[in-house]
């Protein structure tokens, strides 16, 4: 029974446990249908450069390359997919062992690397009081942050922490029960448009919708337009992150659909949008509600969904792009034993056609034995369930200006332990880790419009700011 219950659900609302169990029992083994509108076929797409055959259930995945844009002697090679282990050099002359999978021994976890340079001295201070904050987004040209709340509002917060009146209210469309609710918000980088990701109050399905945004930041409710709807077979693992990438396309985090253990084996199935990161241009074109970029990895692949960018994810509730490198950092919530951080290096294609392993692996550890291990990319970091927590909430690399000792560290949280931690990144390996604070039930660590990091806590109904100690 415990395998059918997500750890995040356990920590959030006990009443949801019954719901998860019920939905798990009432849904059959047939795969979900996808209810989005047809998309144009990019017949001239260069699918041959890595899309593979797409034969079900495990598509061929574009292999990650090992050619960073600016290789240096200290840059470790990406561990070869499918190999037992790889020892990689670090900048301090030591080594870090990573295990791409298949090794259930906890001692295979990459050890903490003694790192050169100062240890970050940073703390979390109170910034603003907002009920049920799940994420922060920035609007081009606006100094305010915009906070999505799980119950269905978007509220602006000024640089001094003053909370404004909601600029959007979709509380009638969604319910904040368990892992459901308004889960994502992103502003278009050039057009006066915003996109939200929520689970519908009636069906539980994921909806991605567009609104036009006035000069003052107010959403035009009448402009609401459906972009994409994805059926959700269970109540949990809805993903929810929306973020525009450096290419101007919208990236969408989709969980594996829920229950526990990826029961219908969706995460590695390229015919299913669940358990993936998707990439679309969400703007309407003619009668099409959105378009698929022609260089998406599964464009033109028979039986595969062209919206898919990366596969093998369990619940990428929060991910972010590193503004300094364009690398994509994904916090993928684990099953019952391991939480993980994945990186799609921009120099290796930014996750194009990448396979992050679930449900063949949970972190570095074999999970569903019959699921293929081919080309699975191991996490850069994992941690075991226990005192450190049980449900990861990403996460961003610090690229701000006011805490030099935190520069380049990846800051993330755990929902269960309430901890916010900074993880040193040495080239392509995880190094030392430092506890920054324990604000409780953290849903995200996000970059604010000032480039500094903020922590949204649904436990405290508050937003904290990470500042120099
Ligand atoms: Ca993984």
C-alpha cells in the first residue's frame, strides 16, 4: 500500500491518502489518452539527428555527447550511459565516483568533495506573507515578483515585500488538494502573454492556458485560451513547472501520472506525455493552439509525441535554467528511497532526447527491473530518505550579486525535512553541501526578478529571501 502513496502526499494532507488509494484502485491499466488538439507535422524536421526509431515501449534516445563547449583538463566526462560506474576528476584534484545505476549499495553515492574556496555563509530571512505559495515568476520589465498560489491566484510582490492584490484568480477552476492546484506560471519573454499550469477541479487533468497581460501586470480574464490539456490518471505526480528556455520555447514538467512505481510504465514511453519534460511554442498560430519546434527530438518519429523534450522523469515539480550557462537543472521527486537532482547540460543538447532514468532507476538505483537501462543519465546528486527529507523541491544555481560565497552553488529544498540546502558544483560533479535554514514545507527555491534566490513555503505561508549571513 505504501508504494501507491507519494511521499509528498503523505506530508501534505492525510485525507488525500484515501483519494490516492481510491483512484489507484479505480483506474485500469490502459494508458491515458491525450486530449490536446492536433499539432502540425514538421515534415522537414531533422529527426534523424537523434530521434531514433521510437519503437515502443522504449524509444531510442539521443545519446548525450561528451563534448563540452569549452573543455578543460578539469572537466569530467559525462559518465557513459549504461556503464557500471565512472570516476571523474574534480577541480581540486580529487575524484568523485558516480554510479549511473544498477547499484543498490548506498555507499555508491557520490562522496562529499573537499572543495576549495569559502563555504557560503547565507541565511533565509522573512520576505513576504503569501498563503500557499508554490512558485515565483518574473515578468520582463517588471521589478515585482509574481507568486503562484496553490489555491489558484497570482499575486505580485514588490521589492520591499509588499504584497499586492491578485492579478489573476482561477480559484474556481482548480482545487488545492494534495499535489493538485495551480502549480506553474511563466511569462512570455517577448510577448504580453502569461501561461499557467493547473489541475482542473472537476477532472484533475493538467491544463495549460494563456492570458494576455496588461501593462500594469493585470491578467485579462476574458483572454483565457486553452493551450494544452493532459489527462491525469491519478491524483499525484502532476509536475507543474513552466519555464521559458533560452530558446524562447516553453518547457513543461509533467509527472508520471501518479499512484506509485510508474504502474503503467509511462515515464520511458515516448507515446505518452507523462513522466517527461515537454517543449512547445505555446502561442497560437492560425487554428493551432500551439506549435512544436521542428527540432524537438521526436518530431517525425512514428508513435511518439512530438512535444517531448526529455524522458524518464517521475515528478519534475520544479526545474530551472541556469542563466549563466543555459543548463537545465531538474529536481525529480523520488519514490520511497532516493531524491535526485538531474542536469541537462546545454553543451550536450540541453536535454534534447535525454533519458533521466525513471522508472528503470530511482536515483542511481535499479527500480523496475524490466524497464530498459539504455542511455539513462544518472543524477548529479541524490540523497536517501531520512533526516535529509523525502521529497525534493528544486532549485536554482545562485547567480546573484550579493552573496559571493554562494556563487554557482545549487540551492534546493526538501519538502519533508523543511531544509534548504546549498550544493557546491565543481565542474560537472556535486561537492560540499551546506544547510542554509529550515523554513518548513518548502515548495520551491526560485530566482527573483533581482537575480537573488527566494524560498516559497506552503508550511509557513511565507516567502523567504536568501541573504548573506
Ligand atoms: Ca532519474
